[in-house]
C-alpha cells in the first residue's frame, strides 16, 4: 500500500525547491529592471512566491498560525500593489 503522507511530504518539498529557484528570476528583474513598473511587478511576483512558500510550510509543518500570516501578507501585498499602481498612474498623468 502506498503511504500518501510520505508522497505528500515529497511533493511539498519539491514545491519548496521549485519556489526557491523561481525566486531568482524576479529578483534579477528587480535588480536589473529597466523601468520602475518592471521593478514593481517583480516585487509583487516575489511576494506571491513568498506566499506560496509559506503555504507549503503550512502544509509541511501542520501549523495553523501560518495561515494567519499568509492572509495578512496577502492583504498587504494586494493593497501595496494598488497604492503603487495609483502612484505610478498619477505620476504618469502629471507628466503628460
């Protein structure tokens, strides 16, 4: 019989490795990005990947406190992206 707990554990660890590697690409875009909107999108993408990492840790450690952290972090991420987008929109419209 197949142990589903062990398979789930390996899948979670694999997802953590993939998330960790995928952090490199938006970090490069954040560092190199030719414009400010590119850097903002890269920062938002880093935030989404971090949320995914925390969710994997939630499943792996079976600690429910991480769920509260994910929710707060996701709200901050969404509102921060909206504030930055509004700032960039006002900055662009004032330059025109």
